[in-house]
């Protein structure tokens, strides 16, 4: 179950952009809403106004998740701003998923909240996709992981292997990436806590997630 | 692992580097920025230069200078930035220089918006700058084509000594798909004997210029250029037909809209309507002959575009309005859905002829 990621009341999802952070965050929030009473998801992506949590806001709300979005998300004034209600995750007893923008640029926004995350208890996860250029070799991935820690002032507690090739993902793709994910975990000293797969590629030990990315065609 | 999962913007940047382009000049703008970012990260590592200019105008003029030396150079922007570049584009065309210009379109006019659009079709194909000129305009419809057409754009630009444009949009720039960079075979290209790269006292010096004082001299030069355009029109048309063989209703589309329309064609077929898709890959040269041929056997064309109706006029001209040619579009950054386009096909197909 993806909800195993909840060891504390706050989960933070970071990584190189395009690794599937939003897909993980939305899946986690939806699964958490089935198990916990009060679940929030905060869209803290100040880097990119395309393909973000806001695309899934309707479905999330329908299933009882409190969705904290920047005020003008998905409009033409989608300026880099934080959701005004974001501090709710620290002041209420909710379980929260924070979906952060890509790379260290996106993670910089966490810096100002690092102490508050520490005070409520958090787990920050690095989403890894071996098929993304910045995760293509272990050195790049290590740089990216350390740069995010330095920018955010927070420490990773796990790596989520979300390796995929979009619509061309099959089992061989998932297996090909497994070794790379393990090597990255070993080198970084951050444990590999989960490998994801869609239903059709599921294998023993994986965590099945849904594809919630906005479909254009 | 030969395939990578990439954003369209990244795929263009990587393809340009692999095509031997070592010079990027640009100025950031949404939804194109990942292209500049990728160049900024990769060019220094791979023996190239990524320079963020003080403006779009400076960037395009840097391209002019760089390409005059015979080097491959690229610039990228999104709609408002392309308007700023138009002076430089005209100078590059007037100097018979090759280069690649990327437009990841967003809604306009003016600052418009930051969501995807195709409302720069007329600008790209009719008036990318002042004067009698054309750009080669390539319209990718997938992340794979963002890569493969970028490689081709450099070859075409060098072969015909003219600028080539990749006309994409925010959706293609931002979406992620697998891409294989091994696919492309480069063309055999003529030596750049015109390049200003130092004559070393071994040959006459070359001059790159777009100013001609005598009208008859300028006329001759423009006419020579149009001879080359004829060659481009004869040799370089690219398009894709999908289920057109027995189709009554053919959608004409390019780029992301063609991807959406393809699903709509399948949906319409499932509902018993003989629909097809004609996807333009080159917008200049426009596949006019191929559309003309098709116009003898279909009942109607629908030009689906993310604008208020631009390519529709080229379809009308190409087909001599032999059958009804209508436009269906969304604009302002709104992407049409499969459902909307399917309904438009069904609505028009249900109409009585005449």
C-alpha cells in the first residue's frame, strides 16, 4: 500500500522534474483519504505551471481531500506563489502530502518551512525515474538528491523508484530500472522504500499506482 | 537503455546538440523555458555555448552572426518572443543563412497567456518577417518528432540556405513521452563555401549581407531565392494520412491537435462515420497537391486548429473549395477535447449535402 509512506503526519514528495512526483503525490493523497480522517494535499510547485496537482483537484476534492492550491493555478496568471492556506498542514491535525516543484529550484521553497516540518514530523521522499536524463546515471542522481537536501534544509528518508517510459512502459522497462534504483540507494545511503507500477505491469513487491496524469488525447 | 522519457522542450535541445549545434542563444519564456535550461546545463559539458541574451532581439541577431561563420546555431522562444525576433528572422532570410528557430506557441495576441495555442500559424507560414521570404516550417506532433524534426530542420536549413522553424506548442513542449535519439540519418550536405570563417589569404573574402541598393540586383537575388523555395516545395513536403482511403470527412490538423484529432477519428469510426485525418508535418512547404488529390474523393474537410481559423484558408486554396472546408478551433490556451472534435465530425456528417 502506498500509504506505508506515512510514518509521520507530513509527507513531502521531491525529485528531478518529470519523474512523476505529482502522480505519486495524488495517488498517495487519494489512498490516504480512504484510511485517514483528515487529508490535505498542497501544491507547492512554483517552477512549472503545466501538469500539476491542480489538474486533479476535482477528483481529489470529490474523494474528500483538502486541496491547497496556489490562487491562480492553471490560469494565465499562474505566478509562482504558495497556497494561502498552506500553513494548515502545520496547525491542524491533518495528514498532508506536499507536492514540490522539480529539482533544487523547486525544493528551495521548503527552506522557510523546514523547522515547522521538523516540529510536526515529516518524511521526504525522492522520486526516481531511471529514464529521465538527470537520473540516467548514479552521479547525476546523487547530485540531484544532495542539491534538494541542501536547498530545502530537510533530509530524505526514502527513495521511490517510479521508473517509467510513459505509454511505452512494460514489465521489461520496470525491471531494467530496478538495478539502477538499487545502486542509487546504496550510493546515497537513502533506502529504496518503494517501487511503483501500473496494474498491467504489477509484480510481487511493487506498489500499484494509477496514472492520474491529465490526458490530452 | 536507448530510450529516454523527456519533455518536448528537452527533446528539441538534446536533438539540436546531437545534430552538431554548439550554439544556443535565447531568452527565457514560458512554456519554452526547459529548452533554455537544458541548453544551459548541457552545452558547457559538451563543448558548446548557451548564452542568455539581454532580449529576444539580441538572441536572434547573435544567431545571425554565429551562422554567418558557418556554425550551426539555434534560438527558441514562445509567441511574443518570436514577434520580437521577426526583424532578425527577416535579416537571416535576406542573408541566405541557415539556422533553426523554435516557437513553442502560447495564446495571443499580445502577452496573451501561457497555455498552448496554434495561433502563430499565419505568422510562421506567411509573414515571419518583412519582405518576400519563407521559412521551412516543421510541425512535430510527438516528443519523438520534436527530436527527429529538429535534426531534419538543421539539415534542411543548411541544404537550402534558409532558416527553418520548429512550430510546436506549450502542450508538446511540456508533455513527456519516450524518445529515441538513434533514429535519425543525417543528409549529405554541400560545403559552406559562403561562410565568413577566415579566408587565410587563400580565397576571396565572403560577405554576408541583406542590403542591395540597386532594385534590379535585389530583384535578381530575391528571384534566385524563390527558385530555391520552388525546390523546397517540390522535394520536402511531409504529411501523414490516417484512414483517409475511404473517408468522407477528413480532418486536417497538425501538431498536438492532430494527436487529439486522431483519437476523434477512431471514435467517429466506432460510431459508424467514415472519418480520416490528414496531418501536415511541413506547414511550409504546405502539402497542397496531396490535399488537392484527396479533395476529389472526400465529402468535406474540417481544419482543426487551436486558433480562430488560420490553416483553414490554405486548405481552401489547396482544394479549390471543391468540397466544403470548415474550421473548428479553440483559442486562448484552451485545448480541444477528443469529445468536442468527435461531435463536430458527427454533426457535419449528419448534415444533408447541398
